[in-house]
C-alpha cells in the first residue's frame, strides 16, 4: 500500500490553492480592465500584463536568496504574504486610478514572486526520504492544487465582476490571499523546516562550493530554452483572450463562457491531465519500454506547445475569412497546450528540486521561475517591437511563435542530451536522456 503523505502537506496544498485563486482571479479580468476601463488599448494592456507577470517571476530570485541565506522558507513565505495581501487591497481601493493599479501590481509582484520558490521547495522539504516516484506524485498533487485555485479564479471572478464591479472583483482575491496566509500559519507546528545556510553548522570547502556552482550551472543550461515555451503559454491571458473576443460565447448549464472565463478551461484541463499523465500515460509508457524521464517529458511538451499555436493560427485564419466561430473551438489548442504545461512545468518542479544542492533548493526553484519571467519579457518585447515596426497580427503572429518554439526545441534537445545528473549522497538520480 502506498505510504500516505505527511499531514502538513494538506496545509501547504490548501495555501497554494487559495493563493492561486487570488492571483489568477485578479489576472482573469486584468487585460480587458486595462484595455477598456483604463483606456490603454489592446497592445499597451498586453505589455503591462506581461511586464507585471515578468516581475512576478523574476522576484523569486529575491525570495529564494532570503530563504536560503537568512529567513528560511517558512518565515519568508509568511512575511511576504503580507505584501501580497496589501497589493490586492490597493487594487480594490484605488480601482480606476492608474497609479493605484500600478502600486497594487507592484506589491503583488513582490509577494507572489517572493514566496513562489519557497513554497515549491517547502513542500519537498516535508519528505525526509525522497525518491523519484514519490516526488513525481507530490509535485503532481501540488500542481493539481495550483490549478484548482486557478480554475475557480478564472471562472468565478469574471462573473463576480459582472455582478459587483471591478472594485469588489479585485477585493475577493485579496480575501482568499488572507485565507491562504492564515492556513499556512496554522500548520506551523507540523512543518519540517530546513534552516537557512547562515545557521548551518557546516562550512563548505572551496572545492565543494565550486562543485555546487557547476551543478547549478548545468541546471541553468537545461532551463535556457524554456522561456520560449512560456512566451507561448503566457499569452493565454492576453493574446488568446483578445482572440476569444472575436468569437461567439457559449453556455454550459446556464454558465456563459466568454473570452475572460474561457481561461478557466486551461486550469480545468490541467486537473485532468495531471492524474492522466502521472498515473496513466507515464506508467504505460514505461511498461512499453519508454522511460518517461523528466527531460524527455519536457521535450515532448515543447513540441505540443508549438502544435497548439498552429491550431490557433488555423482558427484565426477562419475568423479572418469571415467565419463565425464559437469560442468552444479554443478548447482544441487549450487541450494541447495544457498537456504541454503539465509535461514541462510540473516535471521541472520535480527536476529542479531533485537536482538542486541542498543549500540552494529555493534558489534553483527561483531559477526555474525566472524562465517564466523570461517568457513574459519575450512577449512584452516582441509586442512592443511588432507595434512599433512590423505591425503583424493574427495568423502571422501565431505562426511566428510556433516557429520560435521549434527553434527552442532544437536548443533544448542539444543541451539535454549532454546533461548528467548530479552525483551526491542522498541525491536522486534522475535519468537525463531526452532523446
């Protein structure tokens, strides 16, 4: 019989679900709010959203450093969660004032970014005996909880905004962030807390530090082409939303699915893909003789991402030709892209934690999160360049990102085929071959 997870995992998973509800609930209405209510227009709104999200995923380097060197993961998560709550409060109180929106987004970026690498490493800390299969399951559950929160955020907040207006729609995610903080605090007596490096009694030798940096450098090379994937994936909250506005909403059991609420389909599909892949596809592949190693899963996921954008291009072509399409057609690329997300993102959490040196696990997690920041940077930069010079849109834009992803795949396969897992007592040997 499978060994149960430690009881404290429930506090962490619940915290993560509530925190993700708060983040994605706010994000679900942000693009159209900035474009229409704040009169920034589609391109400028898209840039603001991606610059904000880039900050969210760049600031983990600060949170990881604080946790690994000074505060420890628990205290870092708890303290920065307060900034997160203040950010949501600013969005609600200063709704309609651009400076207040920027203040709120800045505080949320600091809070969300700072706690991200700590939470994903903290859940792994709770397992004193770590093995590849158990880590795969816990990070599958962890990613499942992320998307439970995201699904309800994407589906509830747009309808709540229609009923109560933007101010309350920004306030409700803040309430859930407060709940997330309280739940996390309630589990304090049960957590396994790894002390920060400054409290460690071990003083690493120079040779050990050099080896540690080499390990981190090899992991960073694996992550190098991943921002291209995030450049595609992150546009589900901007480019895909604006495409959805050109399509016809549909209803499920009386619930209207439009461009904003369609974003919830992604989270729902992840909830389906995580158990299907973890307990079905991966074990079946291994029984058939194909070992679904982390790097292989990531490579296949990148290919699926490129495929999803080809489908988006086909949909956009139909719209351009004057066809009236239901937004339900977006489910096709969503199914493909969300399979890619699970194969890349959930897998990379497992890979990063298993391969990171013990003293730098939060920092390595932050390196992974910075790949997401890199993706947002690419989208914001390409959008600005396109707006200023090229002025391509629609089908050409979707095809550009698909080709860009294919180039990223070539780089990843080359780097992954040369990767060797770290060899250290207690390390988990994750087979490296991506071919």
